[in-house]
C-alpha cells in the first residue's frame, strides 16, 4: 500500500482518532492521581524517543501508543488543581473540545479568505473583550501566541505613532537616524517587556527606569517629566506580587503629555471582569494599548493572547504585510493586527470560552482565583509561614523565615509530586511563588497544598 492510500485509509477508518480520544479521556480521568511534576523515572523514560530518523513509514497506532505510554507520564499536570507554577492557567473543557474540532478544520487564520469563521469570531471576540475590559470603542484586537508577542505588537505600534508624530515614517526610513523615543518603565517590568523592546530595536540602556514600591508598583512621584516622545509601560498584575500600577494618575499624566501608555496585563487584566476586583484596573481604559493572555486567566488552551490597541492605524501600519498574492477582503483580515501572516485560528477557542462562561461565569472564575489565594494566604500564615505580598489577586509569595530553609522547602515541594510551584527572588531574597489560575483548583486542593507546605518545611528542617 502506498503512503497516500495508507493515510486515506486511516482517515476513513478513524481508529487512530478513537485511540487518541480514549487515551485523552484516560488522562483527564486520572489527572488528580498524577504527580503534578513527573517523577525521575518518567523523565528518564523519555530517552526512548532518542532514535535516528526512520527510513520507512511507521505505524500510526504505535506512534499514538508510544506517546501515551511514555509522553503522558512525563507531562506537567497543569490542567489539574494543584499546579501553581509560572502563572500557567488550566483549560476549560469547552475550550479543549472546541480546539479538537478546530484542529480538524486546521484553519490558517491570517485572512478572511483563508478562514471566514476565524475572521468572524475574531470580530466577535474583539467586541466582547472591549466590553469585558471597558475599553474605548475604537479599540482593535490582534490574536497572537502569547503576551510576549502582544507586548511586542504594542511596542511597534507605539514606535510607529511616536515617530510619525515627529515626521518620521519608520516603515519607509527605518530606524537609522530616527528621532529618539524615550522608554519609561519601572524596575518590576516583566522580562517579556525588555525582550520585546530589544526585538523592536530598543536596548536596556535606552530605558529610563522608575523606582517601584514594596509591592512592585511604579512610584508616581518618581515618574520623570513626560513629553510626546515617551512610551510608558505599566503593569496589571505583577508576576510576583500580583500588584497593579496606579493607572488613573499615571495615564492622565501621559495623556496630557501626548505620550503612549502600554499596559502589560498578561493575567491581571481579567480582574476588570470581576465585580469585586475591578477596582484594581480602574483607569486602565485611559491607556493606548493593552496585552493579555487567554491561556492564563481565561483558561483557554495554549497558545492564546491578545494585543488591544485604540490606535488602529498605528497597529496595522506597524504590522503591515504586502504581496501580489495577498487578497484582502471587505471583512476583517486578522493578519493586519498581528506580526504573523500564517497563524493559528486561536480566536475560535476564546470565543467558545467566553460564550460558555458568560459575564457571570468569568466573574465567578476570576473571583474564585482570588478566594483560593486568600485561603492559601490565611492557611500558611496560621502555620507560621511568612507572606511577603499583599494578596490582591491570585499571587502568593511565601518565605520560611530564612533563605536556606525557603529554598530547601521549595525543592521538597517540587519533588513531592503533590503540588508544583516556582521559586523567585524578592528584594534579593529567595521566595516561593504560588500562582492560582486554574478553574479546577478547589478548596480541598488548597487544604492539601497547605499540608504539603508543612511537610516540605519539616523535611527541610530535619
């Protein structure tokens, strides 16, 4: 049988899809029994994938079976309720189901003509996001892989506008000899900002660093005098403390100066959709652009993020694409608002998530992250752990009282298989960082986490 016939046969018979489905359902059924991070044995078993490229076509069944036998146990169980690392969200069942369907569609989401359904759902999601975040009606959205790319998109849009205002068209003249753009960021800006700045041609030495307070918020009084050449970065949700900058005061200053404000809100922008937490984002609508993830707080599958920008001309001009073969439509052509031309149709899953949850469901889920974080804070405090931060949203920073005990306790937690959380440093001291952003995290999961912390510290103290 030649290869083409073999593949048509597999497509028609559906056996490999049934097998993958059964393995996936088994994985979901047993997620709570898995080690949250793989054991040393399961990590070593990954060596089975180290082989020379085969000469002949392999069995599809054997490939799926090998992935399940050795791949599934070597995954991080982040879709369960006790994974608290790197602000990685869980995933809604509706989003997974939607992704399965959309994967069969395998749509190129770059243009309306390559995927009318994706283009339509991007338009719907754009409207819904503006409503959820209370953003200006002229705001446009680009659906990208992650907040790193969304931040980059916001930066190049700002670069285009700030230079154009000085009579310099960067698309024609480039950056050599361009007028200066002042970059204003505080000391707690996320590393994705410095990475995106470098990609856009701005090195660290070009940044005017502003002092942060003890929670990682920009100190308003330390803000330098602004003018119309400034690009100012603010943060909705510090990656360590979860803190929010004072948007109203700083945005008003930048507006008066004619500057551009970009808000990095990878996980924290979604607080705007919670009635009890929306005070954290008050004034953010005054900014020029915003970046956020779907795969964090909204619990869509990876990869899913959004750049939102109220200057559509700047965003589209900065991310321009031309070519004789490109046929734009009268509908929205998504690639105009993203760096990618060929791109995954990720808005389909975001649409499904928002439609499934609705405003009330998003509020309940986002607020729930905060409630579980407060439960953890209170439980750890009552067991003599030190909580470093004000728990304003979903981040909890923990210390065991001295650096070595903190580091040893973290290592024991990560080896336990019971939970997984990451380490960080705060004011030069090691801390344990817990990020609660999965719909699957229950009160019982937090109770188990507190017990795990106590056991890990006892072992570290022995």
